[in-house]
C-alpha cells in the first residue's frame, strides 16, 4: 500500500513521509529537490498533490509571514535543531497484550495521544507500510463487527518486540520523529487507514 502517488522515479512510503515532514519543518524546496534528485517544480507538484493547492499555498504564506516576523523581532537567543535521519529495519507484532485488559480501553484520538520519542514499524523490503484489518488481531476480537473491518497500521515501542515479529520478507524501521503520524493522519485516512495499534492501545486517526 502506498501513501502517495509520486514522481517518475518511484519513492518509498517512508521517503514520501520524509519529504512532506521536511517541507512542514521549514526545509526549502531546493534542499528537498537536491536531496531526492528531482527538479524544484516536481517537488512542488507532488507536495500540492499531498496537501492540495490551497493547503500548499496557505502553508507557504504562513511560513513567509513567520519568517518576516522573526526578522522584524529577532529572539534573544536562537538554536537550530536538525532532525535525525530515519533508519530502517522492520517487524509485525501481536503478542504481549492480554485480551481482558483491552476490554476496558477505547480508541484514543491521535491528537490526545503522546507517542514516545522513538517508535518502530514493520514494512516490506520495498519500505512500504504493512496494513492489516483490525479483526486480524485476536486481542481486539471483542470489538463490534464494523470496527473489526477497519484498516490499521501497527507501531512498536520496543525494538525487541518488533524484531520478534519480523519475517524474512520484512524489515523493522525506526521512526525517531513520531510527530509524523499526526502530520500525515489526513493522508492515512484518505487511504482507508483509521487506526494505529500499539502494544496496548488503539489510536483513532
């Protein structure tokens, strides 16, 4: 499953997320284009596909306004924090969750959920996200039938758990900036993915 339809040269889902995240964190189009070896126009076109023309234009205007404000009112001190590169490695997991303890839990909205600083995900060797229906997780079988047919992606807080579930056709990826899930939640929803599963939580997008 691919989150975005992208560019002549195929990019992985993770690379697509990185481009959107980099743009929203303030990276220049030229920097992104150079990193992924595409023209500026191509990067802009693809960002507009993901964000919509209005969303892209509004974000650019806000960025420009913020930058002008900083120039006019410079802070006393400033620091630039560069995000780490995302390192890849993958696995799926359904163990370690007790059914009885789940019955008292309901889905938590992603806006109210605090992810740890780093999580791990399972992808195939093409770095494509692995999706599963909620009914494929035995520990969530008590939910209504409609909920069981929801598409999900799974994240792991513990690397060992992720590696334990990884098969030869998969990899475990490290996601060091978990804000990416909130950033791309509208895109995940557009692809029919409405839940994120952790070891003991069900998160609603």
